[in-house]
């Protein structure tokens, strides 16, 4: 039993929770303006912009109604209330927990958008 407990303790969150990108990639409607994402150093916000983020909602399919934020390294050329296919950067996207917040957080990063 001790060996099993040690194995579980050594596992990382990414080993337990997987992001299923397939339902998120298509029919994603842009529902917010893009805002800057700043770098943090030693848990403090710096003035350096590392990218841009916006909120999307799935407009069709089994995940219809699901809302999520996506971060881009460059500001995409996109219009509000239009549907896009999102090209996710699956290596840069991650799952994490945050002090003081309940549950699991997702950082979704994309390479770009394609008009649907």
C-alpha cells in the first residue's frame, strides 16, 4: 500500500487530468474582445506583454454552450460573434491548480484561428 501511495504522490496533475481538445477546436464563436496577458515574475505582474486572450463559446455540437478563454502569442485578426476553428498548441496548454481557488484551472494556448 505504501508503494501505491508514493506513486500517486509523485504523479503530476497533468497525469490525472487530460484536456480533450476535439470538442473545443471547431464551432468556437468569439464572444469577447482580446485583452493583453502580462508576464509574471516572483508572483508579481510585470509590464511585459506575453500574449493576448479572449473568450469563446462552442456554438454547435455536443459541447454547445461551453465557454472558455484562449491565449495567443500574437493578436489574431478576428471579429466578434464569428465562428472559428482553433489551432491549439497542445504542448503549451496545461492544467493547474491555483492557491485560494477551488478546483482545476486550464490554460488553453493556441497558434491561431481559421474562419469557419
